[in-house]
């Protein structure tokens, strides 16, 4: 008969222990997120080619290469994104030859995966 | 990129490297899968294809529709192995089969960041939230004061990234290539924004809001994101200033210690690490407003074309969508399995879901599932049912929800836009019997 109150106490203790751990877990998650963000990448994670060093150096000042590697855009879309990052995300505007180097590299190595079985959209040609 | 003779590669390799070309080659002009091509496809998939006659040309079999890069998974204490979309900013998607809980637990809640995750705060109850702008009495209240002064409510609320489903767009749209897993349905506790705004006294000219949080942009210049909504949505009884999730403190990844929750609208409105809400007499101009950000075309544009979004409109209520949570994509079942009980969830922004239909013959016939009522408005709904499988072999379960206005998930992502919002095509899970 005495077990029930004990069980209740144990449950309460467990519950409060869970709550007490929450700030620690929060701290560890914040640190884990920071560690992920700071994880060093090698330039070679990007496709080899002219302009890779420039792309790696310039782009990873803000974000890691996952954003590049997952992308598959035409040269025009890449070029448009350079303006978008400058206008919306405080990137130093890219101009002239340096811009060409970056955009050419991205379009060459991270271009559209395919034009599709019918050669892409007829209204874009 | 090498121009090899396709016959030198297996069907699987061909699909992995160049799915659309593989599809065209395998299906041929007449769109019928026959003879050697059918056998090769079956071999690549690991079984026969019972409904091969109905497989439409141009649709890559779901089992092969993954890119050459296998997904990477998040490893973080307190989080399930979510699909890692990127480390900086940190973004991770919940695989559909981990969305089976009626209330999404913290470990299975997707992660979406625009900037850096802030440090934790020592005293959560002293965290301050400011309400100002077009109000009679600007307020600055701690969480403790909010709890004391206003009615505390608890609701199950769906929260979904505005870009959920983006990977459905062709050509590719810019941003995280989400499948359907940037969705959650946690139980949130907080106070109604409506009650707080009433206490501040909203002026007659108030039309919009502007939200602010403590996370900084990755460039360390300014805030990560600051979005706003029409005042009507701010006054909705389900728009809450929350300080608890699933009965516990809000996890750090999800906006501790206070988060705005704006259910059914793009998740970016649900400001994490919430510090301030401005009431405005014109649309907000924060980072993430205007142009093509969280905005969709009114007049459909050519997919892949350039557009500055000047005549787009802000995305508001999210479109109808469903997940299948009982079986993972790629599930293998014992030979002789002839029926399967399946289930998942469906939701539709501010609306509710009327129907969910399932097809196992590539869309030729559809079967109605049972759909439960939501436990409260803005909560997702459980769907379930039993499907028949006439033989061993490869199947795709296609599932499609219909909202309370009768709009269905389309066969392909509609209304293409540069940053990829609103893609909600029918989803497909591949299973193999035997």
C-alpha cells in the first residue's frame, strides 16, 4: 500500500529532472548548431574547374557549399541570383570579369540537370 | 555528363545520372514499356511491375527519382536523423515516415533557419516582447507578464515551411529542395496575439504587421529575416505568442523562449526567438518581404523565366498537401502480401481536408481513404485505409488530398516561380512486395 505514494514521488522526480535538463539540452543544441555552421569545408567539395577557388572563397563567406551543390540553374538564373544576393542579403555586388568567372563556373558545373525529353520549354528558346 | 552509349550502362545507372533521358529511352516514343525495356526496368527496381501498362511516360519511377547524391542526415542530440539540407544555414527535413505521430515530437520537428541559431538565454521568463507601431499603447511584456495577464491557450497547430514541396518544381527553383517533410503539427501553448493587440489598442489605419526575432543574418549584418502579414491573420484566434511546445519549454532549435505561431501560412511568419511585433499602416519591408520572396505569380509565368516578382502577391494560406507516414519510401514487404493498411496526415492551410484518395496503378483508379476531423482548427488530419495488392512486385502508392473547397493536389507542381513556393503535387511512395 505504501508503494503508490513512492511511485508518485518517483514520477514527480523524473518529471522535474526532465525539466531541469531542458536548459542543458538547449545549450548543447545551440552549440551543436554552431559547430555544424563552423564545420570546415575543403574547396574540393566543389566540382573541379576554372573559377572554383573564387567561388569557394566568395560564397562561403556567408553560407556553406550545400546551397551551391544542391542547385541546378541556367547561367541566366545564376546571374539573377547574384543580383538577388546583393539586393536582399547584403552581398558585395559582383561586377565585371570577376562576376563572369563566378557565374560561368556555376553555370558550367551546377547547370540544369537536363533539358527534358522534349528539349525544354518552347517559350524559352 | 559523359556521352556513353546507354546500352553500356544499367537502367539504374542511367536513371541515377540522367533520369529524364533514361525515361525517354526506356519508354520510347509511344510511351509503352515493353519487352527488354520492361525487364530491364523491373531488374533495376528489384521486381516486376504489375501495373506497367499504366505507367505514364515522363514520370521517373519513384524508387529511381532520387538524385545522384544520396541524402545526408542530421546528427544532433535531441533530434531524429532528419534529412540535412544544409549546415550554414542549418536546415533539415523530416522524412515522411517520421511524421506518423498525431502530435509532432520535438525530435521530429523539421529545422528551418535563415540565419544563425542564437545563444540560449539564462532567464526565459524575463524575455521581453514589444508591441508597437500603429497602437494606442505600446507594450513591452515579459513572458511571465504575458502568462499572468492573458488567457493561456493550447492548440495543435500545423506549421509548414513556405517552400515545402519545392523539389517538385521543374526547372529547379532556388532554395532548400524540400520534399514534403517541412511540416509539423506540435501542440503549442501561449497567448492569443489578438488579445495582446487588443490590450495595446490597434489604431484604425492598421493594415499589416512586421515581426522581429533575435537571430542574425549569416553575414552578421542585420536580422536573419523579418516578415509580416495582413492584420486579419494577426487577429485570428489561432495566431499565438507561444512559450511552450508539447508541454515543455520550446526547444532552442525551434525558437526558445518565445515564438510567434501563425498556423497555415508560410512558416517564416512564425518568428522564432520572437522579440517584437510592429503594427503598420502599409506592407512590411523587412528582409524576406517583396520581390519573389514568399510571393507567387497571379498571372502564371513561363517556368524558368526571369521575373522580379513586382506583380506577384504574398503567399498566404498554404495549399493542400498530404504525407504517407506508415511506410517509408523503399519499404520491402514479404512475398504474398496482398493488402496493406496505410495512413498519414493531410492539411490545407486555413482550410481543412475533405478527402484523401490513393492509387496503386499509376493514377488509373483512385480509392477514397477515411479522413478524420481535425482536433481543432489549423491542426492536420489523420487519413487511413486499406489497399489491395494483386500480386508481388513493384508498386507506387500515390496519395492525393482535396481541400474543403474541392481543390486537389495537382499531378505536377503548378504556378512555377523563381524561389519555388506552393508546389504541392501528388506524392508517391515506392514499395516492393517479395
